[in-house]
C-alpha cells in the first residue's frame, strides 16, 4: 500500500490538513506568520502537496518551498511548532503513530528550504 492509502486517502488527508491549518492559524507560536494568508487556499495547496508526495492522484500546482517561504524569516522553533500541530492533527484523524512518522520523514527535508538561517 502507498503511504497515501495508509493515511486514509484524500478524505482523511483533507481532514487532518484542515485541522492542521486551523491549529496553525490559532496557535500564537505560528499565527503571526499567516495574517495575510487565505486559509482555504493554503489548505487546498497543502492537501495537493501531501497527496502527491505520498503517492496519491493529486498534482501540486503551488510555488516550490524555497520560493514560497523566502523572506518570511521562519525560525526553527516555528517549524517545530508546525510539526507538532501536524502530529496532533493526524492523531485526531486516527493516523497511527508509525504512519505519522512516514509522512514527517517526507516533510523533514523541506526544512532547509523553509527555515531561514
Ligand atoms: C514542512 C513544513 C511546511 C510545508 C510542507 C509548507 C507548505 C506550504 C505550501 C504548500 C504553501 C503554499 C505555496 C503557494 O502559495 O504556492 C506554503 C505557504 C506558506 N507557508 Fe508554509 N509550509 C511549511 C512550513 C511553514 C512554516 C513553519 C511556516 C511559518 C510558521 C509557514 C508559513 C507559510 C506562509 C506564511 C505561506 C504563504 C501563504 C500565502 O501565500 O499567503 N510554512 N507553505
């Protein structure tokens, strides 16, 4: 089975991504970065990105990670907060711990393009 299937397919990816974005926009550790961001659009792009990256039938049409995060001055602490929010969102959507870690392993290398140093 693909990771896409193990995550519960598009329905469950949409479920935990919406929960992630809700948390990210509400959590004071990250909310300040998203004051000018349209939540629905970001959630749709994230769903496509996760779906495609895990072997699903979607195609991500957004900007690459380096270009979309440049100049935001994102810190390692902000990145880690978002990872924690994603773990909580996946737990709420009943994604098993081991499956959560398989997705996190795909996202982790993006850190070098997202965090400013
Ligand atoms: C692995 C972690 C992350 C992934 C996969 C990710 C993914 C994305 C994607 C797909 C977009 C949309 C790009 C587009 O507009 O075409 C985006 C934009 C953005 N991300 Fe991230 N991101 C991550 C981490 C973070 C973190 C830690 C922050 C700050 C706390 C952040 C803040 C933003 C902001 C402010 C935008 C711009 C949204 C807009 O256009 O208004 N991201 N990200």
